[in-house]
C-alpha cells in the first residue's frame, strides 16, 4: 500500500487529489512522499511541461492552418494548374487529404514507440519531422519550373508532415494529462491545446501580411515565407523538449518494463480497445470534421464561391482563434467541475444548432457576418470540444497502451471526418454550381448542403457521448480502458 503523498504547487489552488503515481485508493492532498520513493512535481516543472507541449501544438497547428490557407488560396495555380474551373482547387485539397491519410500510420508507429520508449523521446521525433517537412515545402520549385515533379514533391512533404502530426497532438495530450494533478487534469491538459490558437493566429497573421496590398501572392516568392518560418518554431520547440523530464506516470510504469511490453501489439490493442476507439472516433466527428470544414472549406467558400477578398478569411480566422484561446481553458475548467462527457456534449449541441445560421452568414458575402459566424462556429463550438477532449481521450484508455490508442483514435477519425470534408464539400459546391451557371455566384446555394453536413457530424458526436461513462479523474495507472 502506497503512503499518502502531496505535491506542492504554488500556482495551483489547494485541491484534493489522488496522485497519479499512487496505486492506493486513498485520497491525498497534493508534495508527496511515500515509504519507498519521493515524487515531486514542482511549479516550474508543471509550467515547463505545459509550455513545451504548447510549442509542439503551435507548430502542428501553424502547419495545419498554413497548409489549409495555402490549399485554399495558392497551391492550385502553383502546383496544380488546370484549364478546367475548380480542378486545381480539388487537386490542392487532394494533397491536403493525403496528409490526413498518413496520420494514422504515424500515430500507430510513434504511438507504439511512445508507450515503449517514453513520451518525451517520441515528441522530439514528431516535432522534428513536422518542422522539417513544412520548411521543405517553402523550398519546393513550382509546376512551372519542374513540371509534375513539383506536385509529387509537395505530396511527399505533406505525407511526412502527416506522419509527424499523427502522434504529436496525442502525445502532448497524454503527456500533460499524466503530469497534471488529479482534479485539475481538464484544465492543465487543455493548456497545450492553446498552441492551436497560437499556431493558427501566427499562420493567419503571416498570410494577412502577405495578402495585404498584393493581388496575386503566387506570382513571386512571398508565398514561401510562412513555410520557412516553421524552422523558427521548430528550434524553440526542440530546445524546450530536450530539457523536459519524462511524464511521472510513464516513469512509474517503466519500472515494470515487462508489463509495459505486454500491450504494445496493434492486434491486441484492437482486440481489447475497439469499443473505446469507436466511441472516441465518434466523439471526434464534430470536432475534427467541423475544424476542417470551417478552417479550410469555409475559407474557400467565401473567397472562391462568394468572391470575397482572401483577407476576409484570414481576419475571420484570427478572430476565431482569439476567442478560441479563451474557450479552450474554460472548457477544460468546466470539464473538471461538471464532467468531460456533459461539457463535450454541450459544445457538440452548440455546433449543431449554429450550423444553419453560420453557413447562411457565409453565403451573404457580408464581411461582418462572415467574421462573426466563423468566430462562433470555430472559436466556441469546435474549440470548446477540443479543450474538453484534451484530458478526455487519455483518460478513456488504459495505462500501457494510452499513447498509441489515443493516436490511433484521433488520427483514424481525422482521415474520415477531417481529411475528406474539404473534398466532399468542394465536390458539393461544384455540383450545385452546375445548376446555377448563369448566377453571379453559382455555388452560393451550396450553403445549406454544407450546413446539413455539419449537423450530421454533430449528431454523430452527440450520440457517441451517450455510450461513454464519465472518465474524469480515473486512476491513470489502471491498465483497463473505460469501456
């Protein structure tokens, strides 16, 4: 029986929690000493873990937002020139999807290594892979220079980017959940997800600066600058992660290395965790699909379908990200108080209820309406689910396969819900446009189709929440899944 333990943390209000390193059922207050070991999570270490995970998330979502914006605004003419209207955009979104398709493979590979080698080592690898691939995109010659080698190299960089991203966010969520004090996991685990807003804001601001006063950013070298800036974030993230300690929960599990090895096989994982994985994929339908549809397809819709200036999309994205920076930690706090499942379901309902007014606002072509609509849909509904999900997914899975299980759940759902959404949406817009060729905006009427799609994603998530027991504050050393 482990003795009671406490963790002194001046930044954290006094709370009652059970140490994630304790196998006892005793409730303890947080600076902890046991009969055979001392476990200290000081404020500096907790802050370093949060900042370190945040920088990795910032790089991932800087890359994500950057590629989303580039896919919608510049990649078509640069890498996929076509005389058929809309085909260049469809091809551009095709490469966007390939990055998602690669993510489950990266999630399985690096997730398994994370459960075997440790969270820190794998997070160093994933952030390097993402940063190098994104910087490489900024160095690629275009179709005009080397022909079909240009899109081939872009696809290669996108796949490498996807492989790294496949385990990056899952690793950050797992690492911070295992670091956080019990009773505050929702809040602390959500902090690295603020990197999402930081990365999105940086990408949008960079594109805003490039597009300001420039009618055609594809005619010069300026489109390369945002991708080359990935190298700066990469250097900072690598430095911070190299000095971070391994997560306390994994350090405890590593003492029983044979037991850790027992659950690493993919076949065993699917056999033991298929129910939990399916529910997790359902939870992500509205969050990941909604994120993709609002950060990629909505921007393309207002620019290419409604004929608005690209600056409108970037302004709307910046506004949504600023609001999201408040929504994410608030969602984490609410999930600590009221439960992960209830709060997650509430934000999914918000996403469903706002779908029709939001997409109608996009179809008006009014700048203020577009900015407000994207801010509400993305900044509150989608990122509210994301902030809640930070601790929710890691708490759903058992200790010995947590990293790979979270990665597999996140990234498989990302392919289905997120990666295919812009393709489906662009085909839908093209189909509606075919029947309104003589209208001022042929694809304008597609707004209601896209709204229905968001509602279907939201309903999938809402239904999934009713199959999930509340996992808040469960023992992180428990080898069993919540289902």
